[in-house]
C-alpha cells in the first residue's frame, strides 16, 4: 500500500514529465519462521506520461524504494532497498 505525490511540468499537449516521492506500508508474508515484521517504506520516483488524446495515455516510471524491516528476536539490521521500473495505462475521466 503506497501513496505518492507527483509534481511536474506539461510538455506541450502531448506529455507530462514529473518527479515525486511518498511512503507506504509493506505487509511481509512467507518470511521463514515469521522472522520479519511488516514495515514502512519510502520512495522517490521520476517519470513521464505520453498522451494519445485528452483522456488516454501511457506512463513510464523509475522508482527507488527504501525498505528496512524489523527482524523479530534478533539484532540483525538488513536493508531490502530496491529499484523498480514501472509502466502503465493512464486514463483521465
């Protein structure tokens, strides 16, 4: 579950370039012996939307996610930070 704030600029009437960031909550399942607790995540992102018309377009995005879960019954501190490349369909209504 994640919330993101994007701020950007339109490029004529065909694209929107943005940067942003946000926070979320990760539900960690299937960890061996329930060793990990659910945790808060933070992310930064940048991307662009390309419009086909006023209601439909596509989005491409790069995201870096900071995730440092709590380990139960141990002093281990391990980071699970990672990168994502995302794409999707944009529909405005």
